[in-house]
């Protein structure tokens, strides 16, 4: 079983870690479109074209049996187009609003995501379908993805430093200072990058109005379990002597390779993507 995991940056590695548990025999190819990071600042039409180009190049290079789009922006924007274009099962990731509604006691739930995810109508559809009796407070936390990338490079095993915690408190203030923000008892993670900040988020967050610690919902585990269920029904491709590779569309700093080793990758390389233009 060969699985492709795709993200705009290192956020999808949280799902890779979960897949190592649910599909321990799988060969995993990870692709980060870091040349275009962050996605949240790019036009939608351009992103759909870009994501299709990167996925096409990744499929040609890695020949996966299954693809996981480990990016909320890419999933909500391009998953339909990818499924229509490529003869391959795709698993996406979306803000876990349904899960948050099931866990909340106060019926006030929070969401931390990129600005692009927060502004799209897809989020309103999720709330309408799965949390109509809940108040949803969503914050488009532009800075958190960058903080996650920085922490990945400097060391995930180190405790969060005071500067990181201060920067996170600034973002969290935009969530908890809103009307009813003090009643938030569950926060859904709407960007896979934030997996690498969960301990810092919990440390920097206030106590919730429901009288206990806030519950942080990371979708990495559920996405990996869904991929494993899909994998059970697939007719596997011919086995090949392929390594677990991490591929980047932009430069790969040496400091990244140390962090990548802990996720089981045998090699790191570049993925060439043919695309004629960048957004204005």
C-alpha cells in the first residue's frame, strides 16, 4: 500500500504520524507545496490549478494507491476537482465541527483555522449541518501556521518558549475575547499545522466558562483512521521497491531533514511542478 499525503507545508506530517499507527505497513510519500506556502493568501482559482498540478506531479512520481489531502484549504477548495480528474481515492480534512458539537457541554464551540477557511461558505454549511444548536466562534489565525513551521524547524521535543506562548496568547485573545468567548469549552483545529502547537495552545489558553480545561480537537487521528478503512477495500497496486520520501516544491533547508526523520522518511527531495505563472 502506497499512500500520498499532501499539504502546503509541514502540517500534514501530523497525519503522517497518525498513519504510521493505523497503516504501519504502508509506504508513505509526503509532498509539501512550500514554494506556494501559505495557501490562505492566494486566489481560489489559482489554488485549484496549483493543487491539481502538484498532485498530478506527485502521482506520477510516487504512484500511490490512496491520497490524503492533509490541508483544510486544499480540501475545501479542490477536493471535488481532484476526484473528478484523478482515478484515485482521496481523503480530505475539514474543520471538525461535528466532533466539537458532540463534545461541547456549553454549546459554544471555537475554531482556529486560516483566514481562508474561516471566510469560505463551507464552514457555514458544516455548522448548519452538524452544529445548528451551537454558537460557533471562529478565528482566522494567520500567524499560527508560521509559528508551527518555526517550531518544527527548531525542535518539537523542546517545551514552548515564552516568545511562542506570547504570540499564541495574542491569537487566542481574538477567539476568547469575542462575545460568549468565555463559554467556549471545545476548540476545533481547522489547520493541520496547528497539530505541532497543541501543547502550547493548551498552556496559553484560559480556563473555559464551563469550569474545566478546554478540549482541543485535532483531526489527524480521525483522518488517519478513515484512510485505513478505505485502504482495506482497495486492490493494491503492484509492489515496488520504493522508499518513504518527503518531497518539497521549494528549497528544503537542512534543518528540516532532522525533523522529518522522526516521521519515518528515508529520503528528502524536490518535486518539480510545471506551472507557468504565479498569482498577481
